[in-house]
C-alpha cells in the first residue's frame, strides 16, 4: 500500500524550531519529487515547498524562504521540513504529498494524514 | 506567480443536483490543472488530474473540463458523501511552485 506518514508536529513558542518528518512506503521514494502543503485553521491549502528526487533542486513559497528547509533521505525513504523562526501564522496542519510524473501532469497523487503545528506562547 | 481563483466560494445544493465549480488561472496553464476533495479533518483526495482525467477509484459522476485559463469541475448527480470542500491546483509552473485555488465549500441545502 502506498503510504505517507507525517510526524513531528507539536506546540512551539514563537521564534522556536521544529522538524517535521514524512515516512514513505509502498513506492520507490527516490523516483519522485516530494512536497509539503499546509492548511491553517479554517483556511485553504497552501503549497509550502518541494524537492527533486536527488535533492538537487528545492523550491519554497516566499513566506517561508530563509526560515524553512526541505530535505530528504532516500536511503530512509523520508522527507523532512526543518522549520526555524516560527511565527503564529505558521500554525497549520502540514501534509506531505508525492508528486506524480509527467504523464499525470505532475499532480499530487498521494497525501499523508497531516501533522499539526501550533505556534503560540 | 500563477494565481488561481475559484468560484463560487460556497455553494448549497441538494442530493441529486448537478453542480459546477469554476477555476480560473491568471495565465495559461495548458491542462496542468488538478482537482481535490477535502472533508473535515481529513487529507485532500485527488479527484481529477490533467484537467479532465479521472483518478483511479473516483466515481464517474465527477468530471473535469477546460484548458488554458478556464476550468470546471462538474458533479453530475450529488450524493451525500460529496458534500465537502473542493480545491483546484495548478502544476504548470516552472520552477514547480504550485498554487491552489481558495476552495469551494459544497453544503447541503
């Protein structure tokens, strides 16, 4: 079964750090781009960052540039999001999502269940 | 950046109704348009990719159309389990900085 399982969320004070993890199974993790997508309480979906198969390309939304770092360990079938200098507006459920290939128009076809990050004093 | 705009933001309909949701891109995205369904407390679920291709396992009452800047998601006959929030998303950008529409909440009338 193709599966993504996020972990690492929690309550953190403003200015603090947190590292999210996403464990992949059921597919060849190293063959695919991977994404982080977040959803603030009561709000819509926001793409956060993604990373190429070998980690050589990484992109992120402007609001997290310089604070969040996406990385992966293909040997461990794992995706990570290091979040520093956290702000209240980073409070959200964070999902990891697998990007499909070109024949599927690069859609996000597999999603994890999400992990909740709360930034509050 | 490519902006995605959905309409309406919310919609009330009855079981059995035909419903259409619209998504507009700020520039041409060819057919790189995807639709997701999200229920409260759950992860998004892929419904349609490439503007009109039905994801495996998704009921045929869901369909998508459009290309360029204007797209639609149609549910031909609403079932109770279809009441949810629907999002469009473009996967055209290079570099791949993807954006979502703001969502359409489909509620029971």
